[in-house]
C-alpha cells in the first residue's frame, strides 16, 4: 500500500516496503486528495495555482485561478472547491474552472468618501 502523509511544511510518501520519503518540502495550504489518492494543494509561494501530485510522484499545475487561494475541499465526484479571494471556484476532474459564488469584495473597498 502506498499513500501520502502531509503537514504544512512537507509531503511524504509511504511505499509498499514501509519506506517513507519526503517528496515535497516547503509551505503548503489547502491540501486535499481525490479518490485515486492524488494530492491537490496550494504552495505558499504561489497561492494562485492548484498543484497536483500523483502517487507516482509527478507534480503539475492542475488549475490556475488568478487569485489568492485559501482552502481546497473535494467532493465524492472528485470536484475540487477552492475558496479564493474573489469567491468560490469549482474545478471539475478535467480541470475546468467555474465560479460557484462570488466575486466577494471587501466592504471597505466600496465605501463612498465625501
């Protein structure tokens, strides 16, 4: 059995021979996994993109959202929902991005001054 273990600073992979290797180091946020065991996360150094890490150890940009992404969750159909600075985004398994809710603007940006 293989799979991933992770925290905010590293992602490790457990191999069938009970060997654990750190495969990614750095800051991560919004880590979630799909039904196949692939990880999806946002790097703290690049908060506008969602990265995918396969069980084979291949990392790729899964989606580019163009705004700060805070959290990721995944549903039973492997759709990823991303809470971003401009609203809630849905990314389907093919990587298509759709806006579910938003944009959300800060109230302070729209205060009229007299």
